[in-house]
C-alpha cells in the first residue's frame, strides 16, 4: 500500500480540496489583503450605485428579500444595475416598479416541481 504514485495523487487531491476551501491558498497575505480590499471596494461601489437607483422603500424590500433568499436579491440587483448601465432606467426605481420587476423575474425563473412515488415490492404482496 506504499505506492508512491498513489500517495502523489492523494497529496494533489488534498491540496485541491484545501484550495477550494480557502485553507491552503498559495498566495501571500499581502495579495490576499489586496484581493479582499478590491472585493470590498467593488461591493461598496455597487451599494452606492443601488442607493442612487433605488428609492429607500425599494432598497428596504431588496434587503428583506436578501434575508430570505440572498441569491435572488443579488440577481435582482444585477438586473437593476445592468438596466441602469444600459440607460433603460432614467428615474429612481420605486417599490411598485420593483414589485413588477420581481413578478417578471419570478415568471421567468419558476421551476416546476414534480414528485414521483415509486413503491417497492413487498414480500407480502400478492401478484
């Protein structure tokens, strides 16, 4: 069981798993700080743009959505920012307009759930 090739594969896989979890990153701390700072600045700029585009009521609604479904709130914010960059939004987005946008997104992304029940044959069943 002391196969060196197998051990090398295990080591590589362990490094991949650690890199995915962020535990074994090969970057020095200054690079990590720089990346974290860039992410933080991008998020601040994003929030500033959203505060300029959305009314306070609409921002509050997006914040409530983010509490329950963070990915959905992020998607709605992305749609709003994209529309603003393309010039489709000329005035602040009100809560009513946000609701209609949410309804449109819901109709586009609605997933149909299907449940199938398969019964296992029992020993006591007669065929």
